[in-house]
C-alpha cells in the first residue's frame, strides 16, 4: 500500500473495521515516513468467467444494460433499475464465488426482475432461456400465475 502523500511503501494499519453492510473493510493507516494518516476501503472484486473462457471484472452497468432493453416502454424508474442492480450484485457477492460464471449473472437477475416487472421478466427470460415457441411463453406465464395464487392456510370457512 502506497502512502497517498509521500508515496512511501511502508504503511502500517492502525485499525480495521467491517463496513456496515459487511461488503468492505475500512482500514485506518499511518505512514512512518511522513507520519500522515489515511483511510483505505477494501472490497472484494467480482470477476466474471465468460463463456469463451476469459475473465473480466464485473460491471453492474453491463448487467443492467440487458435488463434495460427488456424494460423498454415499461413503467420502471431508473431508481428501481439501480436497486435491481444492487440486489443482483449483492446476491452474487453473497454466493462467495471466486469467479462468477456469466450464466449465474442471468440467473441472479431473473428473480428480482420478476418481482419488479413481469412483462420485462418474460422478455428477459425469453432471450436468456432461449425460448423457441409460444409454448415456452405459455409455460412461463402459467408458472407466474401459479406463484400468484394465494396458498390456503388452515381450514377454510364454509359458507
């Protein structure tokens, strides 16, 4: 770790704390050369393992770009889209992957997108899951409807 003031390489950690959401570590450091203090934030870098075998850093905006296409013309705000992106990134981080396979990103998008907008979910799923016919859409719509049906709890009152 270089000192941001004198570029010295021998910095010392005075204190470490986990960030409130648990996604990063804050470290208070001091430089013995110039005696100045500074704070660093360490966060795990998500890496995407692409289908072709190469790896690249995860980019939330890139993941959201495909979702944005599915949301075209739908009544969803940019704030909603940003929250979806954060939810997807959080779920990927929670998975503990060293490298996230690209298809896992699509799977991580499907559930929060279904909750956000069912039409956009169907659009995204049709591309992601390579729907080939109207039957594929009908099957997916039937599953969405089945999930919406209230599940009876306990004995039902009779008439």
